[in-house]
């Protein structure tokens, strides 16, 4: 079985631009969570989706948005990029919503904003 | 909001020495999870503890969940170079998204 797939793996954007990151969860997993990991820090929760509905939102500005599709894949969108948005963006797949089964993370998208 | 704190931030050990990292939450947790992230990699799930006072072992790794379900520890016996990485604890009250600590970065000197 394929694991959690994220694309692209690396991305360089200019301040003010928009970015879309994509995630395909493990087959059969219905929940996707997005985390931002700045270098040297732990992952910070951004969004959680389950059955195409937003189930949780972290302390991030409205420039961050996400959605989940009928096939359970997900997109994270960030508008008006700032230098501080440079980070590793991680997608986590789980069987159900919440966190009772442990998360399987993808390899992440490393975003650099210049 | 809920906070999960880990100490120490860094730990350098000689190969063969033991290592322990501690995790404390500002709120009672429904469960605690531990993840390992190798340099340049992504977090990988190690284990989940659910019950108060629970202790679980995975080979040289021993995980404990405190009686009050607000703290946890990971102990590695006789570290090896393959143990290098950052160890994160993560938890949340109830069935809510995980909150991660800042991690403990382990370096092992051969």
C-alpha cells in the first residue's frame, strides 16, 4: 500500500504569491490533518478534515485554507505568502478523526518564501 | 490553549549511555503519543499510551504515562547511533487534533 503522498516535495515562492499543497492519504483513511513545522520546532496544527468537513482549525491566519475532496485527498492553500511561512508542511493521515490511532505523516512539502 | 512541553531540548550522549526525555502537558490528556523524526525526515509514529500509569516497552525503548495523565517519559537504554533524531511527544484532551511538543534532539557520539 502506498503511504501518505505529498506534492510537491520542494517549492520556492516569492512574497505575496499564493501556493497550493496537495496530500493523498493512505487508502481507507478518511481523516487528513495539516501541520506546519518550522526548523527546530515541533509540528504546529493547522487544519483537520474528516469526511470532507473541517473538524479543527489551529491558530493560523485566514490566509491559510484547506479542503478535502470526495476521494479524501486534500489541499492546503496559503495566500499572500510571507517570509515567515517558510517551513515544512506536513500532511498526516489517520483512519478516523481525532487522534486515537496515531498519525501517519507524509514526507512533507518544504516551502521557501523569498 | 493547551501546551505540551518537553525537556531537555537537546541531549548529547556517548553510544551505550542511556537517554530520557520528559513531556508535560498543561491539561489532562486522553492519550499520549510519541514520534521520532530523523534529520531531514518526517515524524514517524512510535507508540500510543492511553491508560493512567501505563508502561510500554519496544526493545530498548520504555514509555511511561503518568498517573494524572499529564506527563510522560521516553527512556532509551544503551543508545545506538541509529537512535539519532528528534523525539516528539504529542497529545490532546479528548478526541481533538494532536498538539506536539517542541521535541528533544538526541545526538549519539560513537
